[in-house]
C-alpha cells in the first residue's frame, strides 16, 4: 500500500509540536507540520499546504554526507525529523517549489599541529539526489564544505543566528521528550528541571532573543506548569 502524506497544523502555543511533527513526517514522504501563531496565519498555512500538493518538483530526495580528510567524521545528524537509509543518506522525501529543509549536521574534526586557513581544508561533501519532476529525469546537486581553522577565533566572528535558532529548536524538542520520559517514570521534578535547564540554555544562546527562540522559551515555561507535581502532570 502507498503511504498517505499527513499535514498537521498546530494552533497557538498550547499544542504538542513534537507529536504533530512526528505524525506529519512519519506518515509519508511529503507530510509537513505547520505552526500557526495567530488566526491571521491560517489562510497562509492552508494555502501553502494545498499549493504544495500540486507543485512537487523533486521526488524520493536523499542527502548523502561524506566526510573528507583524515580524522574527519560525521558524528550525527541532529533531531529526529528525518530518517536515514541503509547507506546512511538522509531521507528528505518529496520537495515542493520554494521548499526549504533544515538539516543540522555535527562534524568531528581532528586536532591540528598547525593552523589551516589558506586555503581552508575540505571537510565534507554533500550530494542531493532525487527525481527531477519538471525534467522527468534523475538529478543531483553536489556541494563541498571547507572550514578555516585559525590559531584563534577572530574577534569579530559573526554568529549564524539562523543556524543557532534551528539548533535551539532541536534541543528543546529533545528536552521535552526527555522531560516526558522522566515524568512518565514517576520523576516529575526531574522532568521540570529538564525544562528549566533547556529554557536557560536557549535564553543564553546567541539567538536567544529572536522570535523563534522566544516562542521556544514560552513553550518551556508553559509546560513547566504541567510539571508542578505528579497530580498536575496526570491531569494533562
């Protein structure tokens, strides 16, 4: 039987994002989760979902990651949104026109005897493969990542806040899952402490004041109220 793609919509802050996201991404190759902050966002979210159903531009898309250089390895792909196939490629499924996917990858780099900056050494090759629907043919796109490794961090080194936001999102989702696991095992206080911990981490992060990070912090605070004691937790 063919998989059925499920589109889920979370209204306001009072919903389980992890649950809705897992339902969507686990239902089929093109399911999506939408966060709807206010009633004004409803038409845009539904229009995007309905429009995407008729604008698939690539099918069965996979992202392969190949570490380059001695001692370099792909330590992990953060989050649980995407699965890995038998060859280790990240399964993205179908891609829509104007679609964007955030895949955070953690690399392990070896200790160097001397700085390497000119040219910066290659550490990763990434290849995106799939079926190009408009061309009706297989297609692939390859890029490489080079990382300069100076003796010390430049004083004016900018922080990629978009990357940091996505890192916060994944860490919060993982912390919420851990808090639930602890509370379900009878340790509600430890679950609340986990939510308090991740709230502090996000607040102190470089992107701690952005809209996305503020929303994540608000979700943590709201959930902490449900972890006041075992009685409150059982009522949720």
